[in-house]
C-alpha cells in the first residue's frame, strides 16, 4: 500500500485537492513556473497546489512580472469615443436646423383613428412646389395625397399639371405595392376610388398639410392671382364653399380654338353628371378674356374652393382641375371605356359622350352682346333667301360647307399631304340638293322652284377659298368679322404714289390658319423672324396681339354658329375640330339620325376627341 499524505494539520485554511487524472495550473501570476515533468519526478512537490499570500508590498518581487502588451484601447473607451462623436454630430444637426430653419424634424403629425402617426416618406419637410407625397404610419401602412403650397400661383403651368398627373400614378402605384397589391385591373376603371388617397381638405384636417381657414384664405386667393370667370370676390361671405367642383383651365399649347371648346363642353357635361360645381379660369388664355367672346357661364350657388385644393388627379379628388394638359387623364382611354357603348355599332356607341358635349354647348355657347344679335339676324336673313313663294311645295335647301386648310391636313391618305380638292365639296353639295328635291313633291316629282332657292354657305380659315372658281357661287357664312389675305389688303389701298405713315409689313392669312402665324400676331416680323413656336408661346402678348387673337376667336365661333344653326346639311372633314363641333351644334337627331352631317374625309364616324 503506497504511503498517504496527511494534510489535515496544514496551516493553510484554503486548499484545492486535485482529483485523479486532473491537471491543475497555477494562477496567472505563477504561470511563469514550469509544471512538473511527471508525478514520479524527484522535483515533484505539492507547493503549486496551495494558495500562497501575495508578496509583501514592502519587499521587491524576486522575479519581475512581465508587462502585458496592449495593441489598442479597451473596448469601453472605443464605445465612449463613438458615443461622443455621434452626440456631437446630432447636437450640431439640431442647432443648425433650429437656427437656419432649413430642415425640420422629419415627422409630420397626422393623427388618425387609434392615435396613428404618419410621417412623410423620403422627405424631411413639405416640398415648396406642387407634387404628390406619400405618408406611412409606424406599422408600415401608407397613404398619399397631393401637396400644393397654399400661396402657390394659380393656375399651375401646363407642365406642372402634366407632371403631377404622371407622378400621381407613380406614387399611387408605389403605395399599392407597399400594401401588397399587384393587380391593377381595378385601378383602370374611370371611377375607381383609391382607398389610400387622402384629399387635400382631409389631409389638412388631420394635420398632414398646412391649410388656410376662415378669412385667411381671402388673402391667399388674392396672392394666387387666378381669375375664375364670373366669380365675385364680394360673394365669399354670402355663400359656402362648394362640396365638389370641376374647374376648366382655358390655357392651352394648341393655337387652335376648336379642341379647347370641345374639352370645355365635355368638362361641363361631366361636371353636371358628377354633381360638381363648374368654373372656368381664363387667366392665361391665348384668346384673352372669356367674356370677350362668350357670356359668363352659369353661376353656381356656392363659392369656389381654395385654389390649392384644386387637383388634376386623381379623378375622385373633391375639387378637380381639367385642362388640355390633363386631357389624357380626364378624357383618355378610361373615359372612353366608361362612356362608350361598345355593344352598339357605328356612331351610336358615341351617344353618351355626345350628350356630355351637347350639355356643355347648351350651357356655354352663348355669344357676347355684340355677336349674338348678329347671329340671330344672319340666320333669319339666310332663311328668308331660301324661302319660296307661298303655294310651292318646299323651301330651298341651305348646304353649309366648312373648309379647313392651314396646318391641318385630312385623314384621307390620298390627300394627307395636301387638302381635299374644293370641287369635291361642291360636287357633294349638288348631289345632296339633287337627291332631295328630285323627288320632293307630293307626287314624288322634281321640285324645280326649291332647287332654284337652294344655295351653299361657306366658312373657311383660308380667305383665298372664297375667291376660287369652285366657290364663286357660295355665300359667306358670316360677314361680321372676315379674315383677309395680303392681296386683299393691298387691293384696298392701290394708290402707292400717296405717302403713308410707315407701318410694319402687311399681315395676311394666306393658306389658312397656322399656329406660327397665330403666336406671332401683333409682333414685328424683324423680331420673330427666327423665333419658334415654343419661344412665342412663353412671351407675354401685347394688347394689340390680344385684340387680334380675340377677333380670330370671334370669327371662328361666328362661323360655327351660322353653319350649325342655319344649314339643313353640313359638309366638312372629320380631321377638323370645327367639323365635330358643328355636329354637336346641329343636334343628334338632325346630324346623326337624319344623316345631315356629312363627312368627306375618309370613312370615319364622329368622335369628340383624338388623343
């Protein structure tokens, strides 16, 4: 039996006994000593198994302790330094934001039900320009609206309206994606109501957008410098704000008056169908004041809303703005899908859209106090010329002809690069008269007297058309305002030996209506010789320019009124917007059911717009 070691009498109070097969190492302070080579070694002892008191502080260490090398600062020091840097940067950011007021706290309070808080996505502040914005709550639920600064000028530019419509679609699509909606079939419907859209008034009520209340928006409306036709500033207190409205902005990049008129009529009909109040803005209309051509539109029983609440999109906005710049948004494919009757063949499928335009014509096509009496007199005069003596069977037929030249060319491929020959208009006119009066007597015979009292009335943008051989037997639709060519003006002053005060080069309408000629009316030929259309549309027109443009607009609507209200049949080309407007003036039964509206520009049926 091997001898045992009795340590019960040891003076050390604490001791660790190594169990079998367990190697024990000394503490870190003793790790410089080497461990025994083996348990049977002569150098083996148990001193390393016992705790020894530390060396006396008064005595030097027998062996100097090795210094621990440190390759970097302790982790706690790194954390403190980083924390100080972040805190200093944050303090600098806040001080700079408060002093310079360049950036606010990136949270816009929007209190909804259940104390939801919304903040702007990707923005630290409301933008200073019109644009759609998205907001999201803490749970990731998003909505969107359109932000227009309350003091921003009204109406917005055409480019701004167009850009907002594009961005509305992008922001709405982004918000739908955030909600996990990929299928966009429902969003293609014209009257789809986006559940994630917040109207401006609703966004203001919930604190997302800054609004104007009470008397404050009087000053705001003044700053915005818009002009709604027929709107009286002194009536703001007497009537409340309209619950919903549609405002048509007359500004257009198109020099022609026809497309603007058609859109305005459609917009009015659409407003009536959707139970919206209707307003017209003519602040930057190329033809001047609306009331210089037409009488003011019907006045709603309510006041227009603050201008920053008038949005071009989406269509379910409470207060909608419509213009030629947003035509595709309002009268595009979704509009056609909603109102066209596809199951009906031919022009009958266009009847709902036609009725909208007709509602606008009935309410808005009222000429000013100078032109309306002339129209009534002219219609009576022409009807008297067609009337036969008492005792005859039928009155003569009045065939109206509308000829558009200038910068517009026919749809017909054969004449696409030129114009439809004048003899085709006259030939079709004679055929219509012959077809009707050859068998118009009670016994089915020819009515010779009625044929003799039949004639054509002509309206054209090209003054030279009236002097051609083909049209020599036709009457002008109206003679209140006539466009003249240079030759006519020079013939009016043939005596060149008389000295006259110098004037700029004579301006004429050779060839018809051209957009470039229109934008340069009243301008010196020296200054605009090298100017393009885009430059001219941005220049502020002079008073003389606006006077000339107003005369052209009045002449155009006078021609339309006489042709549409006087003619028994109208011959025109579908490529011209004036032709489509005349069909609306004639009425559906006469123009379509009775076939008195005749298009000779290809096999095309009536449509309101070609977008």
